[in-house]
C-alpha cells in the first residue's frame, strides 16, 4: 500500500492528519487514493467500495476541510458520536485556526484586521469564484507579519512540469526575478469559502501561486482545462498556492487540544531560501 498521509496524532477517537497540497478532501473520482477521506477509510479499514450500511460503525468524519491546494491540519473523528461533539464546537466558532501564507509584495503593517463581506463573483467566468461585495456575508480575518522576504538571493527555480525545486546554477538561472514577498500568520474568525485568499488579494497581497485570486483567473482556467504553459507555471512560482493550515486549538472533554503541522516542503523551501 502506498503512503496515505502524515499522521500528527491518533487515539481511539481522533485522527489528525497533515493534508498535503493537491489532495481533495472529498472524492471527485472513484479511486480511493484520490481523496483524503478515501485514504482515511483505507487506513481505518473501511474501504470506500463497501456499502454505506456495512461501514457505518467505521465511517470517519472530517471535522474541518481545506481547499485542494491548501495543506495542513485536518481533524478526523472516528465515530459519529465524536463528530457530533466536535461539530458543536465548530458551529460555536470556539476553535482557533491559524494559517501561514506567503504573499506578494511587502506588507507594511505588522498587524491588521480585514473585515470585508464576501459573495459570488457575478462577473467571473469561473463558477466557484467569490469576491468582496457590499451585499455579501460578513467575513473577518486577522493577520500578523512574520517576515519580509526577497527572492534576490533565493536561487529558487521551477524545473519542468512537476515544479521541482533546484539550486541556482549559471546554466539555468532562477525563474524568479528580484521580487518582494511577505510571510504572514493568519487567524480567520469566520469560515467563508476562499476567505483568506480573497481578503489578502483585496488588500493588494495575493497569495503566491494562487491561480484564481492572483490577478489572472485564466491561470485557473488553464489548469482545469489542462493547458497550463511553462511560462504560466513559472509565473505561479509554486505548484500550489502558498497557504498552510498550521494549527488548530480548541477545548474538548475538559482538555485543551492543540494540533500543529509543519508546512509543505516547497512552502518551507521558498520561505527559507527567500529569507537568505
């Protein structure tokens, strides 16, 4: 069996996973390996091919979800009873969620709060795209500047269609020009679709690698239509947007629970090299 995922914590009731970027939470294909929940079922011994009635007692529940390209902490309840308890905590917004993001340009303020309502983007050809709009649903995001970064000495480059990370060489110079970036720590207080990505783009700091909210949504269309060019890949810098769900903190059964996940290797490499 191939490697399913990285486990951060496990007991009789919970399974906490560091979801890799590029993996959807729920299936869009029949392949059990194509989604996180399919892999969880394999891990727990409840193949997705079994009838629902047969795997009811083993059926895991994802308590939180992340976009396909977002990596980080996913909490899994191993039973419906535990899922119900945790679900009430999430519904009450009694959960502290922390993310890390690498964004374009230098963020001036060391701290900020973005309060901007979100709703469907009626002007976009991308059906799933939302935007800031006055008649939208309230959304609030707080951020802290962790580090200002620069690609001047990074030597970070994109090689081939798999976005391999390689060292700088004179024969193949870096695809990055001298550009400013910022590493942010983020707490979303509401859980709207694409909230962090939209809010950061709204204040002029789109997330690195964001195909939908980075300023050119044709990058997203090119991806789904399988026509992304080498030049477009180089512009994106990273194969997946640089957003990582780094921590969950909440109280459950009279105890504080804190789960943390290290970022995706490419995310970490970019942040480290761009800081040099």
